C-alpha cells in the first residue's frame, strides 16, 4: 500500500541518509520548526468589548444624578446596582481578558 | 456538577429562614436616607423627604448638630440617636461626593492593584478600598456597601479564570461559604454583646485587638513557612496538623478532588464557621480562610487562594443584595474600582501559573503584617477613648492616623511589587526554558 506513495519513499530515503552522516542540521529544518503555529492576537475583540465598555461608562457618568438616585432607593431597586455590576463584569471583564492577550500575557501552559 | 446544583438549590430554599443572615456584617439599623427640603434653625428642626415614603418627616437636632450641617437638596444619610428619641439626628453625611478627575484616577489605580492582589492571594483589596473610599469623602456605610458590590463581580471573574487553570475547588468553596455565612451570624451576636456592654469605643478596641493579634500570629506563621520553603527549594507539603486531621475517619467524610483532600466535615465546618466569625469581626475573612484551608484542611496555597475567590464571590453577592436593599451602594465608585480591578484580578490569576506556592504565602504574610501595623496604630486612640490611658496629644494622634493610612498604601505597594517581580521572573524563565527546548529539538 505504501509503495505507491511518493512521500513515504522520500522520507525513508532522507532518514537513511541522515543517520549515515553526522548530526548536522540543515537550515531549512530549523526554520520550519521555528515558524510553528502562533496564536492570533484578539485585537478586534478587544476593541469591540473596549468600545462597548467605554460607551457604558460614558452613559452612566453622563446620567450621574439619575443613576445615583434610582440605584439607592433600596428594596427591590437593589436589583439595579447588583445587576449593573454583574453586567459590567462581563463586558469589561471580556475587554480586560482580551487586553491581556493582546499584550502577550498568557497563562503558563503545563 | 449535579451535587453542586442541589447544594445551591438547598441554600436558595433556606434563604427565607435566615432573612437577616448577613455576609461580613450588615447595614446600619439606625440610619435613614433622603433629601432635606427645609431647615428651621430657630426650632432646631429639619424636614426630610425619606426614600420610599410619601410624607415628609421632621427631625430634631441632636447635641452635636447645628443648622449648617443640614445640606438641602442633596441625598444624605442621617444616623438617628435612638437613645435620645425617635427623631433625633446624631450625624449627617452626604451620600455622593463630587467626582473629580483626581478621585477617578485614584479609584482606578487602587482598584487595579487591589484586583491584582485578590487575583493572586484570593482576598485583599477590601482592607484598603474601604478606607480609601472614606478618605475620598464617602460615608463609612456607603464605602462598605460599594466595596461589597465591587467584590463579587471581581471575585467571579477571578474564580472563573483560576477554575480554568485547574486551581479552584468549587466544592470546598461552597462548603466554606455556606458555613462562613453562619459564622458571620455568630460573630455579629458577639459584636452586639460587646457593643451593649462597653459602647462604641470598647467595640472598636475589641475589633482592633483581635485584628492585630490574629494578623500578627497567622501572618508570622505564614511568613516563616514561606521563608522555609523558599530556602530549601522544597515542594510545599500539607502541614502535619492537616495530615493528622485527614486521618480522622469521622462521618460524614468529604472529598475535595481539586484540593486532593479527603477530610471529615467535622474539620471543614469549624474552619468555615471561624472564618465567618472573624469576617464579621475584622472584615477580612480571607486572611483567615486561606491559611485555614492551607494549614488545617491541607490544600496547597495555590488551591486555597483560588478557592477563596469562590467564597468571596458567594459572600460578596449575598452581601451586595443586602446592602443594595438598604440602598447604600454608590454605583459610580463600584464601577470605577471595577474598571481597574477586573484587569488586575485576571493579571493576578494568570500570575499564579508562573510562581511557586511559597510566593503566594510570602505575599499574603507581607500584606497581613503591614495591615496589622496599620490597625495597631489606632489602638492608643481607642485606649484613650476608654480612659484607660490619658488623652493623646493632638500631634501624636494625627501622626498615628497618618501612619495607619500610609501603612495600608504600603501593604498594597509591597504586594504589587512582589507579585510583579515574581511574575516577570516566572514569564522570563518560562520563555528561556521554551527556547532551550526548541534549540534542543532542532539539534536532535
């Protein structure tokens, strides 16, 4: 089955050749190993979440008086501050996560 | 996962039974919020429109209140003097201070470093955020409420990240949080007894002494452990106490897979209760919870600090709902701190993947000891209030206050520096190792 496969034969030839010579690395091989798959940085995502987050902050600060009054009415109104903090944590948290990735800060891979 | 859902559901069902179950101390009872519409200096009264009530209410001035203290048409929090009568003002504070650019920047920076710290050691931030907000002009109760409301989303993001790195033990976190909430109730009861017996100054002194004692003893122990580990370059092992406690086969046994611990509930439950009791007393439960999980339960510092974030999320969410119902959250402050701390917490979380166990212990010990200095500086003032020692000269009193404040900032700065240096070292070492591997592979 392998006989018709040109790659297999070629690889085998290469292997036998290398084992007979001393361990000299060919530059082509070295280059190939170095340009392995590199993760793309999520610049677009960062900008998207960043602008949504910024807009949310701008909206909140421009309506400061209204927001501070309704958010502190107490009782069931408590859902507003708690919900808002929850919402911001998703939007701004996603921005922060992408920001760190763009800056090249990734967790160590075991 | 199903078991976790059942536990959560059971906790939800039990909520109505413990309506007043507070997380880390509850909102003040003798305070009302509203807007003053009129002030009558001659009769020493003021008319206030209280939130949620249609009829205006007339309040009379207490001993220390003058007409200039009453600010019209701004939302205020009024503490009432319940001993003097039903409608006597004890103290007035404006709920929302003017937001200036300097204050915004200060909140962003403190948030960022506070977040970094809690992402790294699981707790922290609260000890500096609440005083920082108060020094910017927020009333104490609003500062506590706003901090609580920023804590749970931050802890949620941090816990999620560290769970993804395989460090957080959700089951241990749930057990700790549930028992800690019960512990808080016991702590509040003790506080009330002390407040009734010895008044405000006595209560302050009690809190400060417990605070300093606990932080110095636990902090010194954690520090000596961290130094021992870093010198010998040893891998961290479970403490002898934890190992002998794990041998006790007393029903019901609990198994925590991530922490890799099998231990009786008779050990975990008291650790949670004690954490809660101290959280109610000194407001920094994490400083007890994390060492408790390390030295008593037997989890590694990495797992304990990650699990503390799960605990902080649950207790923070619980507390935020209560402070929100009391209507004391200043959402502007909450969100400005979040802007920095959501970045910080993720940075701290990923930093833990590059460091060894002893670095986490070192940061925690350093913070605990410096914060103890900050609170220790306040003890002479409280002793003078109780007439145990003669009143302090004004200069000394203001110097002690300055030391107290700057010690907090120093704690934050020291932690920030240790974490950054450890993280940068770890990242560089990792890169060098990877490059070394690459060269080796190429050569072979």
